[in-house]
């Protein structure tokens, strides 16, 4: 099948993995990024499309033209700020081609809600709450599409785990952008006397010194991310508050790599995990700290849990599996 993918080409982005997985599944993929039609920095484009309506329409008309010229059998969109006229133009020019949207983000990030007024043939999103809202309140053809991991990118290092733990030498690791909610929770971990190491992007506006003192100032991806997550004794994964009934991407990547994680309790996790949720999830920060302290002293148990999850996630929760299911629905 010839599939045109409209979204970011950044490494390790959702679109990067969709492209890689669809190609692996023997589809022919044309990947179109906003930078392919306007040669200006991405950040300028992003704010210009938000603040300048005429520029917004202009850019997405150019993107629509490029999509149409690719002569696809299916169009997959991921940007949340695509102008509705772009989708209308594509649908008008290619009436027999299905155009769908995959939204990987929390429901707090819907931009100007362009998704809801664009005539997609189907909408795929990860939170059961918003799927229900879209289907039953807006009569949109919405489907549940959880996050996943890419086993060819998020590979578990072929290393002796005990040796790697000694080499990495991290008790509790956290990674990602240090938004205030995440920093505040991590401060509680530090205040409880636990040794924390943080990777990712610091909070430059409201930094907490307790977190700044633990920061490695390194954004981890690829092989390095896999080594850090597998080699750290525990990965502390605190979900964004916008994850109402859903899990974040990290949940799948950590398990797919084979890291041991402590994360927020969500009933939906029982759909993914073979391990009882009470063994690795918390409802309060106090429960999280108790679990962290427990597993730092129970190495064998955390290794067994992590390995069981790794095997299960590699079998059931890859992008390859997700995309096969999506194409079957279409």
C-alpha cells in the first residue's frame, strides 16, 4: 500500500516510528514534514500558524498539494494543528482515499481543536475517555489506539544486567522535560532521602534547586536511552496530569527495553501488563516512595518483573502490532 504520512520527521518521534514500522511491514511510505514546503525554523512555523491565520492557511494548502501529488492509497496525519482546509482539499482531490488522524498526546494538547472540525475518515487516539467523548458526544469515527514501542529502536541491550547496573550506578532515574508537576513530584523523592538522577530538558522558568542538583543535562535517545533505562535500578515514571485514562509513551518504551519502572496507577494498565498493578503503580506520592524503597532492597524481584514485562511487551505492544490492528479496522 502507498501511504503518505503528514507529520514531523524528528528522530524518535511518533511519526518517525510510524514511518519505520510501516516500511518494515512492506508498505511504501511518503513522509511529508511542514519543513518540506516552507524553509524556515520549525518553531517559527508553529507560532506563525497559530498567530497568523492567512499564513496558516497558506502553509497547509501547500502541504495539501504535496499530499495530493504523492497519489497515496491512505493518508495518515499526526500534527494536531493541521488546518481543516488542508484535509478538505485532500478529500476533495482524492475522494476514494481514506484520510485518518493519529493523536498520541494527552487531551490537554488539542491546539485550537482543528482535529474536531476536519473531515477525517477515522480518528485514532490513546485515551479511552476522549475516544468515548469523540464518538458519543461529537459523533466522530474515533478508535482507541494506545501508545507502543519500536523494538528495532528501543532495543534491550545485550548486556549482563548486574554488570550494567554497576556501570550506570543509578538508584532512581527520571527523564523527560522537567515540567513543574514533574519537578515537584521528583522533589518529594529527593526529600525522602532517595538518590535520584535526572536526564532530559531542564525547567528554565521555574527550576527547583533540588532537581537541578540531580540533573545530568543530557537528553537520552536510542542506544544510550536503552542502556540508562536498563542499567538504572528503578525508572520513576510520573504520568502527565492530562493522562486521564491513558498511559504515556514512556510506559511502553521502558517495559519494551526491559527497565523496571514505578508509575502512576491507571486501571487501563491492566490491559497491557501481565504483572498485578499494585506491584509497580502508586496512587499517592507516599505510595511511590514506599515502592521505590522496597524495590531498591529487592533486586531479584524487580529483575524478574522487568523481564516478564519485556517479553510480554515485545510480543503484544509494538508499533507493528498497533499498525496491523489499525489497518484491519480501516
